[in-house]
């Protein structure tokens, strides 16, 4: 294959311990290289055999309607490689279950002088690296979807300051939607009118910090994360200034913001689902009791 990208040598990106090719595709972040075991296989070309990349089955998330979970993906095509020479490849996988979802990696391959091992560098992948963003989170953040996904890409690439800035914008701009969902959960669980009024007032508050401070005691117990108010956790993380923290610290904060926000959305949906199921079960039993009384 014609060289499209600048070759990367082991000296430019010193490798760590060896990993499997399956691990490289599934877990290695873009912009990273690794020493990889057993990368070479043979493929017959006419009357001879040539070295090719030994591409394994990988397990990835498939977001098609048929799957919606982790599935096995198989590669398509053959990727010829050369001893002691760098080659670049677009390695494509397709879901073995639905045959719809595809995943493509841009990689550099440099085999060892001897044996079946070598060095691989991952330039990028599409869809982007990292666990999928739950559809319920995307639904909650509404118009900030593109900024959230940009923050996710920055987080995946280790760009802490950028990821933190994107996530902060999303949370602060969607404060009203987040509080509206909290109010919905509280109302469904039978919260006091005073608590519901506080949540309504907080939605109209312009400043995120004042809004969260005003309802710190109004969060339903079911939404607490390890006993902590998730909105206070988000507020604490967002209060850190970009100019006072390093890129690595911003990356840790950005990751924490995403995890807490995702967990909050999960808990809100569980609370609403559980209450709906309970209401349905009670209604069903009440109808059964009514039929029994009617027979008497």
C-alpha cells in the first residue's frame, strides 16, 4: 500500500510491554504505539506465500438496532506487510451479527527482523475510540450533543483542557434540562411540594452554582451516588479553573464529569422505570381484586 502517513519508528514512540493484536485494536488509544505479539500470517499469492497482517476477531460495541451491545467483529480484506519496512493500512472490521456496523483503523505496521512480532502505531479509528455514549445521555443534553461528542473525542485523545471546557459548557448550558429531569423523578416519587418548588425555581436560576446550591437538599435519595449528591459533585468539578490546573488534572476532572453525568442519567431512568413498573403492577393487582369482588 502506498505510504500516506509519516512513518513512526520505535525511537519516536518508545513501546511498553508487548500486547496482543486483539488488545491493540480494542484498547490502544489513537496516537499510541505498542509492541505486539504474533502480527504476521501467510497468504498465498499465486505459487508463493507473502507475509500479511494476522488480524484477529475483536469484541466491540455495535450500536445497530439489531445488536445494541458488545459483539464480535471480523476484518475484511488482506493487508500485505514487509519485513523490516513500515507499511500503512486502513483495517476494516464488520459486525458478525448484524453485518451492518463497521469499524475502521488507520495503523502503521513495522515487523521485527525475525519472528512474528512487531511494532504497531494507531493513527486513528472511526467511529472514535472509547466506550459508546448512551443514547439517554445524548437525549438529555439536547442541543449540546455536538459539543459533548467533541469533549468525548478530546478526552479519548488525552486533551484534558479541551475536554474539560467542552463538558463544562454542556453541563452549564443544559442545567435547566438536567434539573427538569430531577424534578420529574422527585414528583414521581412523591416529594413534598416545597421540594418541587425549589427544583422549579432552580431551573430559572441563571448561574449554575447558585442553582445547585439552592437545591442541595432536594435531590431524591435514589439519585445519590455512593451517598453523594451528583449535582454537587458536578458543581465541585466545574468550579475548578482551567488556568489553575494542569492538562492531566483537567483530563481527570473531565473524565469524572462524564462518568458522574452518565451515572446520574442512568439512575434517573431507573427511578422512572421502576416507578412506572410498580404503578403498572399495582394497577394490575387492583383490577384482579376488583374482578374477584365482582364475582362474589
